[in-house]
């Protein structure tokens, strides 16, 4: 069955590939299996050298790789260039820090000596989404590979060219054969790959539905998993917030990457006392966004990645409006080719509406009014998700105190949720299991081994 790359801005087919047969997958898994021990034994210095070369390659090839992502999934070109640069930053950061973070740690105990050390688990399957088609891959691969693991990638079927480009980047950086390999397979092949005895763990970024399926298989096989899933992130604006700054950041937080981000702010919970002014400022900012050809540097919002995503988003908006939400900006598809949806602000949103209850994966913002801070926090936590959250207040100490009451893996006070190598990334509830990035992401696919030396004291 062919795997097809389509330009979402035009609907034009860009390329098609034949799915790898199981025999081809088997060869890739065996090469990964064979590469485990030599890659682990190569040591941190050798692995860091490859990571440094990967970072250099990504920076050199940034224009080409950015253009490829823009063509395959519609990401505005300026954001695509930033994504490539971010991948390079992660490679350099782990090259510099991984050895120290995985150093043996002495522990006082009943023995004459005891310590904890870290050992790579082996061959990891990465199941990655299309919305950040390079960053999601390298966010998972860089710490895993620096830690001595090897990886096979099953990428989203609508970004096969980017998936192959990730493999080519590793090859160009000098990674040995088998250390990183892209598999062009359908979702139906994932279960069989997880069950293969050579695969010891799986990391997935995707919907909570996909995470439940992959988690069930991995759990049944007693294999390590990291699941980074959906989100319906709250953006809380309290009465003492800087409204102009909050509205400006809110516009970017909702519409970055054409609104297609698990950590995009989606539910804008605003104190009643300042709601009118915030809505005015927010709507003005969203209405000023330029929608169009994502290859143009002045375009802020491009198309959604697929036609079915537009249809799903349109259904959520239509149903919410039917239930009483007010379309203050947008709320419709523009005329013309491509998978576009106008940046949208819905006000008068209530808890029972789809744009509150469900994850909206596109440029649609739901504004909800809160009576006070307790009501705002209750609204923020009234979701099955718990990935990121934003909280705006003029009192930083108040923000830090309230952050402890938010059910989310990440809380950004007076800023926009983002990812960076030094900070752990992940969520709670149906937003996932485990962490990516930082030291915590590095040790996810390590055997944390205790060594005790006697006799007892």
C-alpha cells in the first residue's frame, strides 16, 4: 500500500512510497539489534561527536529541511526554520550534558559500598506525529541515542519525506548502520513491531486514543513506554494580569504551528473583571493574523495538515456555536484550495461544549469567563488532559502558589508553554506517561541498576 505525501496548501501530491514489507522491517530490526552493543560500548565521547556532527548538519541543511516540512504539513516557513534550529540545539545540549547526567551515583547504605549506574535498554521504537515532524523525532531520538540506545522510527504516514530526511541526517552525521532507521509502515504494523522480542521499549507522541492502543500492547509485553499525548491546555488570565502582554502571547500560543500543537493553549479562562478588555485585545490580535501560503515569510497561519482535520475542527466549532458559543473571529473555512480554517475565537463558551471538553487541533480558541481564581482553577482542571498550562498574573508569588493547584505536567507563569532540552516535558491524566527531554527524559530508557558491595557494615 503506498504512503503518499500531499501538500496541504494545494492538495497536490508531492511523492509516494511503497510501504516496507515485513521482510524489510525484519532486516532493519536485526540491524538495530546488532548495533546495540557496539553503540553502547562506543562510549559517551564517540556518541557526543556524532551528535555534534548531527547538529552541524541540521544547521547547514536548515533551508532545505524547513522547506520540506512546510511542503509536507503546511508549517509556516519561519516556524519550520526555527524547528530545525531547535533540533540542532538539542543535539548539542545532550552531547555536552548526557555523560554527567548518567554518571554513577554513590549512595550510603548497609554495604561497604553501593552505587547506582545507568545502562541503555537497547532497541527503542519511536512512533511520531506529523505536527512537528523533525522536532518530535529528535526530541525522542537524541537523548535515547546519547544514552546508548538505538532506535527505529515509525513516522506519521503524511510526512514520509521528512521521516526519510531524519534518517539521512543521522547517516550524514556518521551514526553507524542500525543505530537509527526509518520504517515506512502503516499504523497496523506498530503492534507487531512492539511485540518483536528485539524491541525493548516504545515512545509515542500522539492522541490519547493512539496512546491507549500502544500502551495496551507495550503493557501486555511488559515493555517500557513513554507516552506524550493530547492536551487541552488552559490559559488563565487573572484580574491583575498585564492584559496587553497576555493577549499578545495568547494569540501566538493558540495559533503557532497553525494551531496544531499538543501544548497549544486552547481554553482561555479569564477573570470576569477583565474579560471584556481581554477579549477585545485577543480578538484584535487574532483578526490581524495573515493566513495563506506557508512558504511566504509574512504568513502567520497556513493550512491544517489534512482535509479530515479541517472537517473535525469545523464540526467542533459548529456544534459549540449551536450550543450557544459566539463566533467573535473566524469560525469558517476560507474559499479556495487547500486545507485551511480561519483563526477563530469563540466567546460565551461553557463546560459542556466540544471546544471545552475536547482537544481542538487547529486555530480555534475558546474563551471562558471565571468568577474568581478558585473558579478559574476549577475550570482549568476540569479536563481529562493535563499537559501544559499558562497562568497570567501581576503577582509572581501568587502565580507560583497557584501553580501548585494546577493539574498539569508543566505550568508557565506569565509565558507560553514551550519545550527546551533542559526542562522535562510531559503530562498527567490522559496527557501521558513518562517524560521527554532534560535528565528525566534521558533516563527513561535506561536500566537504573543498583550495585551493592558487602559484607554488610
